[in-house]
C-alpha cells in the first residue's frame, strides 16, 4: 500500500493515467551463489521426525534456491517457501524448548555449528566463503530472497503497461526487500559466530547500502505519484530531496570498497542521487515562482540544470562501467528526456518574467531545499523470524544434540559459477504518464 496518507485519497487516482508506464531500468546485483547441502548427520537412533527434518531441510533449501532464480515467479510463491525454510532452520539457530520452559528469548541452539555453509558475496567475486554457522546460512539465504524481491519489482516495472495496482505492488515489493535486509541487519548480524568478512554482504556497510537503495526506489514510486497527481511543488521537492539523500548515502557507504567491483553499483546510485537532486531543485524553483520569489526561483532552476547535467554525465559513465548489471542507457529513458525541457522551459519563463515584471537580483547562494517531507516517506515492511516447524519437537532436538559432533562439510574455498537466472521481459515502449517514469 502506498504510504502517502492524504495523497492517496485524491479523486485523480485513475489507473489509466497514473503509472500507465514506469521506466524499467534498475541496477540489480546478481543472486549470491551457494553449494548444494545434504544436511546429513549420523544418529544412533533415527526417528521419523529426525529423518524428515533432514530431508525437508535439504528439499526446502533446494526448492527456494530454484524458485528465486526466476524473477517472473510471484511473491505468493516465494514468501511461503522462504518462511518454510527458515522455520526448518529454526532448531539449528535456537534451542527447542517445551512450552513450560520457554520464557523470553530462547538460547542459541547447540546445533548451530554442525553444518558448514558456503556462499559467495556481491563485492567479493566468485570465491566462496565458508562458515560452520546456521545463522550465517539464514542471513545469506535471506539476502538472496531480498534481492529476488528487488528483481521482481524490476520485472513488474518492465511490463508494457503499469496499472495502479501494479505500481502499488512495486512499492510494496521494494519495502519488503528493505524489511528483509533490515531483519538480517538487526537479527542475524549480531548473532554471527565470527565477525563478517569485510566487504561481504554481511558487512554492515553493504547492508546499509541495500536498505537505503530499496527504500529510495520505493520512494521513487511515491514521487511519481505526487507528480502525476500534481501535488504541492514544495512536497514534491521535499520527497525528491529525501530520495536523493538515500541514494547518495547508499553510494557513499560503498566507496571504501574496491572500485573494480563496486564502481557500477556506485555510479547507479550517484546518478539517481543527482537526478533526484535536479528534480528537487526544479520543484523548489516552481514553488518559489508561485511565491513571487523570481530571483530565487531562477537560482534554484539553474542548480537543477547543474544536477541534471551531472546525472547525464554519470549515465554515460554508468553505461561504460564494467559490472554484473546489464549495460543500459538510462539517459535515453523518458524521465531524462522530459525533465530537461521542463527545467529549461520553467527557467526561461522565470527569466522572462524577471525581466518584464519582477527585476529581482539572482542571489549568489542556492535556495535551501525542504529537508523533511510531510507525507510519503517510505519505511521498510517489518519481517520477523517464523516459529519453528512442527517437526522440531523437544525429543527430536535432543536426538540431534546427543549425536552432534564437530562440523560436517568441506571448508576448502573454491569458485562458483554465477546463478543461472531466468530472463525477464523489459518493455521498449515509451511511457504515457506525465512523470515519464521515476522508478528507473
């Protein structure tokens, strides 16, 4: 649901007008690769429950990893598979207690370190990083699911025509992705047996970049809706400014890492930040003009032009930068084609009116942007750890604990091929809506 408060009640909310098409380019990191896992453990006395637990863990993990290869799948398919796997992992993370014993937060499971899990990481290439820690597994599989939600949002946005319901879906998908990343950050990272490897997806800086990117992209939908509904210029400026800051914060958290692997991601975030800063100054100028502050309006629109030119230059750099995301030309999308003449026309109008009517001096200082939007700011959708699967009875847990020895699995690191993701349709049609896109 779009978090627009009073904005969402506008009588202009025609799905045929609003979001009839949203731009469809995103920077999407590839899914993380992992090895197959058998969940084999030797028990002195196996029961049907323990056998089924091991079997279901293996099958549930395999099914989830297969499903998220395809961004065309629905969230109604992915989310139950994700929750099912986490509920099966529960007993490997938390101690299984009887209802009379369970008071407050459970103790860490005595089975946490019996399996070795291997994963690659976004900025660390194809080499695996292994840990005998079920929390490490839960964190990485959750990140992959969050990346799938981002990819699924891009798939929906890439359709030939976008309805109001689909625009809301995109908004919700990105908020859910942000919620899963936030859950990993707050729930799993503090529990890791070993500190996360610097530059891995579990590095708090990488996690912050993902959270800010998802939140900013969800907010793009909010900005687009505000533009389509012709809301107050000051509100649009404030929303665009907040969106720009989120993209820039995400870019800045990635700058300490090796440029050969982080450069493409950073360029995407920086060009989005510059574009929305241009948008913010454009609507700031419109607002100042409506207040008869023509000199300040001219200065704001000149600043909008500066940031738009910066965004265009970054688009060119992004298109030439090597990285995992597909090569695209974002400056050829309608959003750039429409903003440039809008800024130019408004600036020309301000200069004409200033020459004939106002005769205001153009100030040297750039007008301040509104720093906080009153409506429409996006927050992640909360995600919580599911309850343990019904197979995790106290006797089943104790059977595993009694047999558990050292960690099982090969800890030797090796390269893994990239995940073979299914192709998704991306339209080539021009958008019909006024904003041009804004979910790029």
